[in-house]
């Protein structure tokens, strides 16, 4: 456990050792801030049953920011170790493979949460400025940010998996981005085949990120997507640990 925390602190410090984290935070908040303002302006055109929270988490700008963020956080995790030549030191250290992979994963998750945390203030500041709440219940806030965490964990695990495959950061970013896009558009089959076989629709609905986010941002909490995302995250991390273990034995 001690080795895990040492590695975790090392990975977190690596984000702030360069201006990478600061620049990423600036442009990320710029994009999400624009997304929030665009959602508020769209809802000002007339009566609607959509809350500000639901509008914020279900726009094109939100998904663009989300999908673009993950490769930037993960593509360097293992690829940079290969590039800098520190992978040999890492694989020969008396540390379990699981500790190394999980330390990198949770470090990226920490920065992921750190980047999204300021967006909570959008909804906090909305009430005194607009004199109305951003959602009808606290369940909408918990559901939206809970689903954000679940999808983020899955995609970060995919990013770790992609990074361990190659010593090139750009290629790792392309692989992780491709996997996320495939996963994202697989959920679109739920809408394309909604009048076809109910089995196909049900299977495709399990991949529908937008449908899950829509339901959770309305406060409709369902345990099935929670189990689904956690299971896929654990499975992907298991594959990453297995691949890293093979790499370690080769060295």
C-alpha cells in the first residue's frame, strides 16, 4: 500500500511538473463555461421541462470536452516511460504490477475530478444570478456527476490500456480516442434500432452514454449502468495489468 501512494504522488506531481495541467484547466473551463452559457441561453427562449443540469450534461460541447480530455490525461502514462527510458527502472523495481497500473489510473482520475470540480460552481452561482435553481432535486446533481465519474473511470481505464500498448504518446492518444468513439457511437444503435428487435435495442442501450447521462441528470438513478461501468472498468484495468506484466517479464 505504501508503494502505491508513493507512485500515486509521483504521477500526480508529473502533471504539475510542466504547465500541462494549468493549460489544460484553462481551456477546459473555457469550453465548459461556454457550454453552460449556451445551455442557459437556449433555455431562455421559452418554457421547457429540461433543467439546467440536464442541458449542461447533454450537449455537443460537453461530449467534445469529455472525449478530448481523456487522451490528454492518459496518453503519456506509460508511453512517456518508454520514451524517457524510465520504463526499465519501473519494471525492475520491487513493486507489484497492479500497484503501478492502479497508481497511474488513480492519478489520472484525481486530475480528471480536479478539472471537473470547478463546474459545480456554475450551478451554485446560477441561483443568485437567475433566482431559480438549476435542477428540481439534489438527485439530479448526484446523478449527473455520479455518471460523469463512472464514464470517466471507464474511459480513463481505456486510456491506460492504450498507453501501455505503445511507446508513442500520439499513437496512444489515437488508440484511446478511437476506442472511446467506438463505444460512444455503439450507443447510437439504441436509437437507430429502437423499432427493431427489442434484444438489439436493449443490448445497444447498455452502450448508450447519452441515454445514461440523460436519465441520471434527471435524477433517475439506475443500478444497472453503475454495475455495467464498474465491471468494464475493472475488466479493462485487469487487461492493462496483464499486458504490463508481460512487458515486465520481457525486460
